[in-house]
C-alpha cells in the first residue's frame, strides 16, 4: 500500500512538471542514442582491427639448400612461441602453383623456356596481435637461423612493421577514446537526473517541509522521488534505444554481421535499462538525502 501510494505520487510529480520531465527524458535519450552509436562504432572498429590483426601474417622464406630436419626444428621452435597461432608450410611446388594461378602468363613463360622454379619454400606465421610482429622478427634474426632462412623474413618487413605499429597504436587509441566517452555519458546522465530531482525538490520544498513537521517518515518523502528518478532513467533508455533502432533500420547498418538486432543487442539493451534505472535511483537517493538532513526546513 505504501509503495502504491509512492508510485502514485511519483507519477503525479512527473505529470505536474511535464516540460521538465520531457526535457530530461529527451536529453537523456539523446545521450543513450549517442552512447549506442559509440558502442556500435567501437564494435565495428574492433572487428575491423581484429581482421587486420589476423591479416598481419609473417612469411619466412626458406633457402633452397636448407636441411629438411633443420626446417622441422625451426617449426617446432616457432610453435613454442606464444605469439603464434598457426604455422603453415608452403613448399616450392605449392608456391609455384599458387603463382601460376595468379600470374598464368609469367608462369607459362618460365615453363616454356625451361627456367627453374625461382620461388622458395616458406613458412606462413599467423600471429595473435600486431604488437607481436617485432618480437618475432627479432626472434628470427638470431644468428643460428641465418643459414636457414632468407633475410629473416620476407622483403616487406619494414612496411609490415610500420603497419603493425600503426595498427597497435590505433587500437589502443580507439579503446581509450571509447572508455572516456562512456565515462562522460554516465556522468552526464547522473548530473541531468540529479539536476531534475533538485528542481523537483526545490518546487516542493514547502510541501516537504510541512510533511516533515507533521511527522512524515523519511521513506514516505524519499520513495516517490526515488521512483520518479527510476522512471526518468528507464524511460530515457527506452526512448534512446528506440531512436537507435530506428537509426539502424533507416541507415541499414543492421546488415553488418557484427552488429545486428539479435539476441546480443537485446541483452545489451536490457543491461542499459537496468543501468539507467539504477542511475536514476542512486542520483535521486543521494540528492534527496542531502535535503532530508535539514536543508529544506
């Protein structure tokens, strides 16, 4: 019964100040909308960077006179490196077959005039992260491998290292930006609801003072304001997510394989709703406590 009465008072408070409530919901909804846009960009950027990381393979070319036993030993030593996900061995014959598929005219020319296969055997190293590129280059640059491999790695080492370094820095920068944007949005939501509750209490300060004087309990005064904050937080999230879904459908971004309106997004939206309501409850609670400790009277 007490909760039902508090709920009625909370709804009455919201309807009593429709412009303030509407402005709060709209501003918070825009924050939620932009927050989801940032999360979507982060998801797509992370997916693209992970894909680029997977493409940052290293090619280790093997000398023609290399001992097969030494090659197997090299493969074993490379497999022991935690930075490597997979090693693929490509023989001279396989390399030429692939070359022939890509450049049939040049391959036919070599075969027509009896030139030997100029392509070396090689090891393709699939690495976990672009940051590991330099470490593996240093590992392959050891003196004991110089009679086995050609120049440690392929001829594009410097370019690959530059790309790997830039990719690693970009990944770190994007994650840092996303973190601070999310922190700012959460802080903004707290401040908006706190300000709304401040204004509500200010408008009702005489009414609350009278309630205190006639002996109303703190929970009787506090609960409607807390419910009001929960309503504002929850409605803001619902409208913000609705706006975001409309944006996805209108721009057809939902066709991206890594960001669809499926179970994961619904689960993420539920978490946003819970967090939005929690922010509304906490901000209302602490703001109300400040005033119930004698500031209004």
